[in-house]
């Protein structure tokens, strides 16, 4: 432990302060019955104590600005700093949400609507949803409203593939639908033969991700779209990770009716820790009048057809929308295409370079991400317990890399899901490949090196269940 690793409460010394307020304080104006009986038990520290404490804390964390972050299904790509500069401009940051008629704000929404429509093949977007899952819920509400407006009330079920992101079935359940699971085939794609018997008059629609959560492009998407439409259902597209398709193909052209995008993944906004995010929802022409009533109100309701109600206050997360707008403008039409190509190239490069050491269950060309199923040689031949995916992930931390997504998707027992994103150089990818090979060699020789990793992180192996169920997030004063 370094001397500055102490808690800020332990640094506290009675009477020490890091501020000085003018003599004439406002306390005189606060009625006595409202003021505290005793002082707040805050740490008493100097300015330098506070600065060092928080700066050191920030360095115990890991982010895309610190190093490579190949977290599958999360698109942890680098976020250009100009996005931040634009979003932080006083002219935007100082706006009051009731200033809804400002021409500049209107213009941003209007241009984003057009840009996302061009990228996705949808007709119009709402920018109200504040996360991917919030977008899913909004999209499903539109699906429900569409069937209700037609008096088609028997459609209570939504089909979700077994490889789907967990938010898909969760959003469908929150929206009041029953979930029907469709299986993947051996190639990791939606099994059309398994889908056919599920379709019928109770199906409201299907939620799909393409490329799916294994990073594979659904080859039968046209047939699936025709089958679902034929039975009267709608197609929902989860576009949280649309990187590889940017400028290549469009969900609207594949037959999807409703979709969401995660601006805080695909369109380069820092994310994690619960927000803020933005999950705009786009719909095809025949559903455009059902979009939630927007401040911009681009698509008026059709008389007699109820719209979906408001799903968030005012403009949605305008700051995130501005960052995505800047990102799109900075790339321009031609370079948007490069993002998709590079995301795909990087993932395939890592996959091919490491398949001699890690099990590759689906050995085809992938899109922006792919899944390994653990080590080929886990070291169990040494007589010690074999190294698992968790052990590999923990050991990566010792080498300064963030771990990939592990144990997801649930289709494989030792899933290790890698998404390099398009913002990494070949040198960074090579270093990662090198380290992954080193770790595989360590596992084969002595898996215990991995079992006890990480050796260099501030915390090594917390009990994950207790950490999730009973997190200790604040200072516990033993004397209280
Ligand atoms: C991240 C993600 C979501 C959910 O997005 P949030 O903003 O975290 O709610 C949904 N689907 C997929 C495929 C994702 O990767």
C-alpha cells in the first residue's frame, strides 16, 4: 500500500480546511430550526489532500483513454476529443431545456434525423430514449401501438433469438409481451426451420441483432423478414453495435421496421457506469406517425391513430446527440464506410492470429466481434486445475489490457468475446495478440500463474457475487 492509498477519511485532521469563504456568510439568513445541530461528519482535509486523493483514485480506473478495451458487445472505441469540445460549448451547454424553439437546436435534431435515416434506411428517428434498452422499450411500445391501432389485440408474443443481448427479452417483458425463444443453428445464426413453427397470429414481432451477438451476419435475413411480415409481425433491429455495417448495408433495406442505435457506442460517446446515453429509435415510413410526440414534432399523428406517449423529458440527452453529430460530420460520408471496414478487419485479424491458442467454435469470417470458447491447452495436463476464461481475463489486467467480455453470450461455457473496434492501430492489436499468446503459454506450463492473477491491480479477486449483491460503496465509520 502506498502512503497516498489511504481513504480520505483517514487523512482527516481536525480543523484542517481546503477552502476559505468570505466573512459575510449566508448562514444568518437560514432559520435556526432548519440548521444542523452538529456539523456534517465530512473529512477535514487541505486542497492538496483532495487533489491527490481524487487524482490517484482516477488512476485506479481503466478507460479507453488509458488503454485498449476490447469489450465485446460494448464498442469501447476511442472518442475523439473534438466531440467533447463541441458538446461543452457554452452556446449548447448553457441552454435551458425550455428553449425548445432555438433554431440551432432544431437544426441539430433535423440533421441528425436525416443522417441516421441515410445510414440506416429508416424514415424518421425520435431522440428521446436515453439508453439502448430505453430505445428497445420505446420501439416495442411502437410495435404494440401499431397492432392496437389495427385492433389486432391477440399479438402478445415477441420472438427473441437465444444469442440476443439480455436487454432484448427484458425490454419485451417490461413492455408486457411474452417472450418466445428461437434457437441458433450450428453456424451461430437464427435457425429458420426453428423459427417457422413459432410464427402465427399471436406474434407481435421479432427482435434481432445483425451482425448478431456472435459477430456474425445473419445470412437468411431476407427470408426471415418475409416470413415474419407474412404472419403479420414486425421486425425490430437492435442496432446498439452497428459499427461494422456503417456505410455498408442498411437495416431498412433488410426489411426491418423499427430499430434503435446506441449513440454511446457506435457513434463514439464515452459510456459505462450507467450513462448518460442516447438510444434514438428509427422507424420505417408506415410507422413514422407513431413515434413519440417529440418537442420537434417532425411527424404529426394521423387522426384516429394513437401515438406512443412521451418517453423522457424535453430533448433526450442532447449532449450525447451533439457528440454523435460531431462524430458523423467529422467522418463524412466516405469515412463512415471506413469505420465499418476497419472494425471488421481488426476483429478478423485478432481471431485468425489467436485461433492456434484459443478455441474458435465458429471458424467463419466475423464482423466487428467474435467469440472464443476458452483455451485450447488450459494446463490441466500439469495436474493442477485448468485455467478458465476468468483466469485469462484476470491475467490480461497485469499486462495493462482491459479484459474482453466473458461468459457472454451464454451459448458457450468459456465464452471470451473480443471487439477491438476500428480506432486501434495494428501495433496495439499486435501487442494484444502477443500478450494473449504469452498468457496461453503460461496456462499450459503453470495455470497457477493465472489462478492468482491479477498480481498488479489494486484489488485482485473480490467475491463477485457479494460484490454485486452487497456492494460497499461508501466509507463505513466504525465508531458510528
Ligand atoms: C449495449 C447493448 C444494449 C443496451 O444498451 P444500453 O445503453 O446499455 O441500455 C442492447 N443491445 C446490445 C446488442 C448492446 O450491445
